C-alpha cells in the first residue's frame, strides 16, 4: 500500500474513533438524564404521597415545607455513584442542594438536555439559591435578634447559676456574646429575673441588643437521692510536688455566713457576717481541724463582701471546728465553722457489676461487696430512678445509661418496677453515680408529658423575660405541638417568644422531618443539636454523622440551628483548650448559632470562639468551601 493509502486509513480510523466517542458520550449523557428524570419522578411522587403532612403548614411557610419533603424523598435514594460521575462531567453533584432541591434537579436536567440538543419547555422552579439563603437569613434574625455585624454565626453563652456582675456582663458582650442562655434546671425565677435585668441594662449601655433564651427542663429521668450521706466535711489542700512539699499556698475565699453569692469553684470558708467588714490584710483565722492539727488562714486580700486567706497545709474542717480571729497576736473573736454540707454519697460501679434499678424513685444505696473476693455482691447496689411522670416500656436486653452515658447497663430481667441489670461499659474503671444525674433509655419507648409539672409552674415567670424559649426532650410531633401551644396560650396578650426545639433523644432523631414540619407552623423557630444527651442516646460513634444530618434537614426547612454542648469546654472550665475541641469549634461554622456552657473562663472561651468563627467564615459557608487566597500557597 502506498503512503497516501496508509494516511487515508489512519484518518479514517481517527474519524471512526471520534464518532464512537461522540456516540458513547451521548449514550452516557442520555443514561444520566434518564437517572435524573427518575429521581425527579421519585421526589414528586414522595411529596404527593405525603401531601397531607403539608396541609397544616401556613401558606407563608409552605415553600420551606415542600422543599423539606423533597429533600426527605431525595435522601431515600443512594446517589453516591451518580454524584461522582456528575462531578467527572463538570456538572453539579447535588451536594449543596439542601435549600432548593427541585430547582437543583431541574437545573441539572436542563444542562443535560442542552448537551443533547433536547429543547426544554419547563420553567425553572421559583426557589433559587438566593431565595433559600434569604429565607434562612430572615428566620435566623427573627429568632436570635440583632445579626452580628462582623460574622454570620451568633454566639450563645450559658449564664452562671447566680446573677453576674455588670463588669462580667460587659466583658462577655465585648468578647462577642449575642444570646444569653438561662437554664431553668438551676436557680429560681428571682435569680433568672436578676440575671436578665443585669444583662439587658449592660447591653443597653453598650448599645447592643442581647437576646435571652430560657430553657425549660422538660421531663428528664434522673437518679434518685441517696439513702445515706457522707460526713459534713470540706478539705482544703495546697498544691504539692512529688515529694509532698507545698509548692504554692492555697487561696481560700472567705465570705459571710449568710452570703448567697459565694465565688464559683472552691467551697468558701464562711465566717460571721460581722467579721467580713472588719478583716484586714495580715489577720489570721486559726482552727484545730478534724485531725486535731492546728491550721492558720493568713488574710492576704480583703474586699467589700469577700476576703482571701492563704493556707500552707492541708486542712479538714467539720461543723465541730472553731475559728479564732486574731490581729497582731491579739484575739478579735471566736465562732464555730458554719455552712459545711454533708458529702454527697454515691454508688460506685464497674464493668461486670450487677445493679438493681428501681423505677419508683426509691432512694439509692451503694450495696455491700463480699469480704472474701471484694468483687461479688452480698447486697447488690440499688439505684432509684425518678421518672418525672414518664412511663418507660422496658424489656430484657434494653440498655439503660446512667450519669449521662458514663455507665452503660443492660437489663437482664424485669420484675414490675425492679430492673435487674449488669454494667457492660464505663468511661473509667470505677464511676461513682450520684443523685440527680441524667438517665437514658435509648432502646425503650418513653411516654411523658410534653411539659413537666415544674415547667408549667415556672412558665409565667419564664415568659416575663424570655425572647426565646428552649423546649427539651421532644420525642414526637404531638409533644412539640402541645409544648408550643401551651407556651403561646400562656403568653396571653404578650407576643409569643421564639422557640428552639432541642434534639436530644433517639426518638426525636427518628422523627426529625415531622418535627421540622410541626416547627414550621410556629415562627420564629430553630433547632438545637443538644449533643450531650444525644450522644448518650444514639452512641458516641454516631454523633458526628447524626449532627451533620440534623444540619442538612434543618437547612432544607430553612430553619436556623444551634450547635450546642461541650464547645470549648476545657477552655471555659480551665482556661486551656484541647486541640480536639478547637477543631470541633471550627466545625460549628455550619450552624447559625454556637452555644457555650458556663465556666470560670467562659469569657476567654467566647473571645476564642469569636476569633475561630471569624477565620472559618472566610473558608466555609454551611457545607460550601470558600477559596480565599492562602498565605501558604506560595512556593517562594
């Protein structure tokens, strides 16, 4: 064959290859289009089949309810392979479609049709990306109030049990706090009113608007009181080195006997009220402690309501001890030690232990171990459970989690109100379970009043001061409807507060779409991922997965989310953050609000969280990664 013939054959072969590629490309595009049409049909059929669920949603919220239903229908399908292939073709992978499901599918379909030369006659759905973001933004502002001027994620800070000083409020607001949270599980209506009043007064002076969220406790199952208590004693122990030598004197707060606002943290030494105003630096408070050892507190600081005494030896004080006040060796007075509470008793548990769980709230007892092996029980420990008007359908093999998940037990047998259980997991070798600790039944059906008796009692006081009310332990749509209906009815002529629905049970996660549909009937409303109880209910292994799913479904309903529990917990409590919790805090940028728990260093935690959010908002919005210029992008 001559050169010309060979060349013609090569050209012919190339043309055939190109024609084959085009044919294969069109065949694959047609297959992709068919898959997308099939998905659209499935989503439409799902919404039609569940149309009755939308009937109660007000017209103004209907577009969000329909989008939520479309997202529920979409997430019934396994789209992983399709998403990867769409990405290879340079098409949307549907990975950011939460806020506008139908329009995302329609846009994808039109691009495939355009590529195949198929005319499209359908107009795109009305809900655009901008519309979805606007709805979420409006509802976030309606719920949390003033939008932060320099970031789009708000910071919620949990108030301490006692009213803060104006200075402490000023520091928190300056550090970036936007919402103050009051937990009604602690304190009283008078304390909450005082806290709210101080915060609003300081915020007004700083020309800031701080919203106040008040959490109702809900019907939470807790461990009962202990039958016996330990001795009334307090131990003060200075810091020592490995050889037992004192490294630093212990600084003990000293307050009046009737002072209701002791400093947080250490148990204060209480003296007669008349002494507080007379104490001077250099004075000495001397005592003989419970071990017959003489101990001295040297006064190093004094203030209007509190003094500080330095102690350089370990001291055990009981109500039988006496205090002698002296100045320059001259006696100034004597008084008995007061205000020392009995040590809280507990039930020590370890893996393998038998334990009796009583559903009738009877007091807990520690049990008696065998003196022979020290392991087996002569009398097994008993833990009473206060059900708070709840009814629990338990059965053998169901799990019961004690102390907010620190101890996992499995029911062996059920005898009316008595559960025979065995400890199968603990967070450390021995966990001491005390009174008033949370109990979870992740495998059992729980029926409980939507609002506890105490919630109903304090509700009028809560509504006096709350911009937002947090509703707890919601398990079903009827629970949520009943709680919000009660809150709206109790509000009377007053504008009802915003509502935050706390997702903290396995039942709530399973019912999440229906809870969101109910929530859309009441505005303003948002969702809280209460990760503490939620982790105990669903297992720590699933928490990372489930918290993301809650974020996605809430975004589909265009509802704001609060990312809560243990955010910068070490920093708030000790002043030093862990590496892991800083990374966790950075993930919170996907929510609309982040909650900090209380602690001595909560202002530092708030300032740090503010800085983290500032930085992360330049990199991420919801699930979308944002590409700003990076300092590490240079090879110089």
